[in-house]
């Protein structure tokens, strides 16, 4: 974004602080604005009637969330909670819609970001519905590696899990016990080495193959 665009957006933003475990918005609430993570970490999730949680997204600083229903004028389709003490920027719907109406370049930036989000969400749905749990876990590790890579073809040797094993299990649709068991099998096969929250990637090609084929 240009300096002028950033200045206009900052003029609309209101900073709100949330403590760890505090709800930012709940499914079904009217979406009267959207949010940007300034500091901390949040999750977007849905709960089944039985109370089972499915994490849809986990976002850190710089990520927007809750913006899709704002443009449709509808309610939030999921809930959001602060995983850490977080500073969140809130942008009110009416003022922001007027701003992007007057600034086509800003609207295009938003469309580009939403398109990337839709592509990532499509991959997540594919992983949850079509892949076995080992493939989902391998795909998540590779995603972390690509996000921190200095170049697309240069994966780092180590990634750090930004969430707990329980949260990771919810994200990929399994249990913490299954995550621990698969981590152990990956280690035995020389794909990775787990050191608390650090994961050393020992065989990126094998990890990629597991992500595609799905069986250990």
C-alpha cells in the first residue's frame, strides 16, 4: 500500500486489547467491521453442537480477519479468540467501504489478499477431506517452512510450531495423541526431529512425498 493509503486506514483504525482466551467475536454476531492483528496471535474457529472445536485459521501480526462478511453485510460465520495477549486493530465497515469505493487501487489490494486466502482455504478443505492425517501434518510443516523460507526453493532446516499440539490437532482434524504418534513415526523414518516446539526438517523430499501420498 502507498503511504497515503496507510495513513487513511490508520485514521479509521481503533486499537483494542484482548487477553489470552478472550473472545473477539462469536459466530452469528453482526459484522460491523473487520480486524487486523497488531500483536499477539488469534484463532478463527467453529464449534459443533456437541462442543467439538475445529480451528479454521491461526493468524499472527499483519493478518486481517473477519473481513469477508463485512463486504456481504452479513454476520460472522465463525468465532475468533485471542491465543495470546493481543493488540487488534478494528476497522468499521461503513467507513472502510467508503474508503475503498474512493480508492480502486486499495480495493484491488483487498481482492488480491482475499484471493490468496480463498486459495489457502481450498487447500485446507482438500487436506481435511481427502488426505490421511499424516499427510495433513506433513503439509502443515511444509507450509510453515515455506512461510519462513528466504526463497521459494530454499526451505529452512528448522521450523517452530506457533501453536500447542492440542491446537495443531484441532487445526488438522485429529487428536493430540495422534499428532504425537505421527511425530514419533516421522522421526523414526528420518523425516524430522522434534525438539519441544522446534521441528528439524531432515528429509524435505520425503516430507513432501508424505504430504502427497499420505501414508507412513
